[in-house]
């Protein structure tokens, strides 16, 4: 069975700051998003959108550059199957890709608009990428939240490494949770074995 190295600690203060500050920034970006590209005719709004997208992009890059050095399951009480680690990391990387494409495509939209290109193939492609990255990021973030909640229910220590409230006192002793957790581990162990065989 393939496991990641056991890590039993918490995220750093800077890591937690990046995580929670970015959630606020992302939520604000959703709240203030424009409804129609024609709104960019307001020069003040256009400048603000460019500035916000630039700051958003910079923070995403800084956060990824810092967080990528840490394991995916910091705080886990037990070794985590490599297949589970691979899935979680794939979701994280996909999330970061969406969060980079989101401001980048927004900057392209604003740039084209400032050049007088309001319609056409280039603008349509930029809008399509922007909408796709936004929608896909919603899906990935929902999956991330569900995984975090499941971690809290299991009491595996991962929740407590990042979230300052509702910390678990240890692994859950609930029979249903324990049974589901064992099933989950078995599935990832088997997936890891299958993946290792395909590489041989």
C-alpha cells in the first residue's frame, strides 16, 4: 500500500492568512462582478476592474508559490493513501488554474474593450474562458468544502490544521463514520495499487 509520509502539524500563520484572506477576496469578486460588458464604458469601473484583477492574480500566484511546498494533508493523524493525495492535489491544482484564468481572461476582456473591441471572435473567446473558469471554480470549491467537512466529521486532523473553529477532539468513534472512512481508505488503497500496476 502506498502512503504519503505522515505529517502531524498545523499550517503556518502565513498559510492560514493566505487561505482566509483569499476566501474574502474571492467572495467579494463574485459579489461585485459586472452583469454586462457594456458596463465597462464607465472608465472608473474599468480601471477598478483592471486593478482588482491584477491584485487577485498576484495573490493567487503568491499563495500558490507559498502553499505548494506543503503537503496536501497537513495535520492528518494517519498515513494517507497516495491515490487520495493525488486526487486532492489534482483538485487543488485545477482550482489554482481556474483562479489564474479568471483574472487573466478578465484583463484580456478589459484590454480588448479599451481598444474598442466590444464584440467579435477574440472578445467572445475571452468571455467564454472567463465564464468557464468562474463556473468550474465554483464546482471545485464546493468539492473542496465538502472534503473539508468530511474531514471534520472523521476527525482526521486535517480540518484543525487550517480552520480555527469547531476543532475535533480526535478521530470519530461513530460507527457509521468509521465504516465509511474504512471504505474510503480501501477504495483509495485499491486505486493506488491499480495505478502502480499500470506504471510497471
